[in-house]
C-alpha cells in the first residue's frame, strides 16, 4: 500500500535528501522542480536562469572538506579532491540521485504558485498546492510539504545612494559566472564574505584594477592548516564537550588570519571579533592584494556617474562596473503566511517545524546558515521530518519545543544583536541527531571498536557519524570513517620513496591537532 503523499519543493541538496528520506520511511514523495534538472545551485547553465537562486560561478571551490560535506551514506568518489569544485558537485548530486532512484519522483519544469492549508487541515494537517506546467495550473492535496528552496533564493542588494545614476555596469554575484567579461576594466566589488573574495579574485585576473569594499572589515582564512590539513578538520566533537568560552575560538580565528596577512596593515581589520565579525574563506585573495591587483576600500556610502565614495572620505574614480557580493536570502512568496517565514524571528523547532502550527506536516529544510557545511545538517532535518510525518517519531510537547527555540533565539540575539540564524555546525548537527536517535552513546560507539570510538570523539566530525547507529544505520559507515580521515589529503600521481609510518604516527595525525587546538585556545 502506498504511503502518505509528501510534496517536496526543490531538487537541490535539501530536496534530494528529502526525497530519499521520504522513501526510506515508506512515504510517497512528489518533488516539484522549476527547472529542467536537479542540483539547484550546482546545476549551472551558460545563461543565468531567472528564479534559480544562487549560482555556482566557474571558479567556485567548496570551503569545506568532502568528508564533512557529503551525504552521510554517500561519500564522494575516492579520487575527488579534498575540496571539490563546483564542477565536482553536480556530477556528485547526479550520481546520488541515480544510485537511490530519486529522479523518477521529480516533476521538472513545474512552478509552485501557492501552498495553503486544505479545507480539512484542522483535522488532517493536509496542504493544497497550486502548480503550473506549460501554462496549465492545477491544485493537488498532500499529507505534508517539505519546503527545500533554502536561504539562497533571492539576491540582497543594499540601498546605496546614487546607484541609479551610475553609468557603468551593475551586477549581483547571484548572476556572476566569470570575471572574463570585465577585461581591462576598473571594477568595485562590494562584500566581506566568501563570495566577495571569490568574485574579487577571479575578476582581478582580467580587470585592470579591482577594489574590494569590505564594509566594517573581514577576517580572511585559508582552507587548510599547516601541512595541508583541511581547516574544518578542527570541527571535532571534543571541542563541543570542553568548557571553552567562545571568545577563545574567536581569538584563534583572528590569530590564524593575521598569520597569513596582517589585517591592520592591509586595512582588512574588523573591529568586530570573530566569529561574530565577517569571516572570508579564500586562499588566493592574499596574493591578489599583495601584488596590487585588488585594493581594499571602506564601506560604500554612495555612487556617482563613474565614481564611488566611502564612509571614511576616500573616493575611487573612473569605475566601469560594480559587483554586489552582498549575499542572498530566503524568498517564499508562494507559502501560506501562517508558517511565519517572512518574519525576522523564526519559531521553528530544529529549524524545521513551525511550532505554532497544530500539525507537524510542514517541514522547512535548509533555511539556516552554519559555520561549516550545510549539507549534513539539512540531511538530518530531512530524515527527522520524514520520520515525524510517517509517525515513527513523536516530537516533544509544544512547551519543550518553545524552550529549545528560545534558547537558540536568545543566543543569536545576544551574539549578533539580531536574529541571525547561523548555527555552530557540530552542536546543531548533534542536537538534531539526538532528536532523531542517530547520535550514538559512548557504549554504542565503543561496541564499534576503539578506533571508531576514538575517531568519533577526537577526530573530525564527519557526516558518516550519523549512520553509525539508530534509524537508517549504514553497514558501510565504519569503513567510511577511516576513508574520510585519509580523504583530507589530495592524491598525487608522482611516485616517491615510501616513508614508513607506525600506528603512533597515525594516531598523532588525529590527536595532535586536538591537543594543539586546546593549547592554542588557552594560550591565546
């Protein structure tokens, strides 16, 4: 007998994980995708497609290691580099969909117009969805809806005085593909996070001069630690278990950033300490600044016909173009207002279930940011939502859920001064995993062997950890843990004399960064 029909809106990372999770729990997913293929951000065409949200530009490299970015039961291919590029992501997602037979549940070229409560919602919790295909509209009723369009749906551009008078080109990084079209031009890039650094770096290879407006400043970090070990290998469970104040973590970030490039001398300094202040992951921008191809300017105040003025009184003249790399935001015009998605303060349990709805049949998947990869967290959200809708998992009482929501909201308000939904990666993952029943206890981990137990607590918090035990456990998880550890290094074709290692050295690869991180935090 067919299971409950669930509408999944979007076939990007969150949408694919949702379709697979529904199938695992005996539900019947129907995924609606407005474009002609899966992948969301990672499905790149030559021309920008209206409504596609974020776009993976040609030079894009993931900021997170493949072992902390992949789906929990589907590692990247062994020959994939430690930091996949945008060109690696689409084939990876395509392979994921093909391996688990997901595409047959996806209706392409389908636009969503309206998602609203059914007439019998109060008793059934069902939703009505109005779709459009080739100009034909129709309504369909579903037992539940998973919204998977994410936080990168609509470009955010600040309201800059004089922008309408600017005679050059104006673009948002949402539509940016390559800097080649800015050959021999003078370009201003506005932004202080990851995309701004990437756009400025790429454009500086072609432009005569690039100016980067970093606002109140930013902290630039590379993707790797000393020795080429991925920086996000420092995302370890042991650090979440130690009573270390967040300020020490911030000092470590700033120390690491200044070791690469003196942020005061190069005018990058932010008066806001990390991680509250802006952080930019970029390995090439340092040299583009040092060689003069990128020059750092202040907060953009206004634009003239061919010039820009900044709030510190400086001016840049003879500009040919401005690129706003100022971020993207969620956009849900089709959604019933009762969900509360348009509000600044969200009251969604585990950032999934709008707590004031009487039925847990509306799931918001991937509507947050995190200090690490979003993929494993969105996948956990999808798994939790599928088990709740299938009645295999019961959520806590409303009062308990509100208490959890208030804890996170108060934390964001205290840290940022507003409701900025940027979650600590490992803590948030483990909280959802515990709710789902896939966060193993110490005893359960020890039963898998001392090597796995040690790696689980002291090694990088790989995504595969969420398949070790509990619902959806994967029998290949133990082996995948070991392979993920080795996946932090890029394989090279050159042959060199073998250097013999022993088990003490291999253990050192895991434990020394942990000890170093702890000492580093306390010393700094």
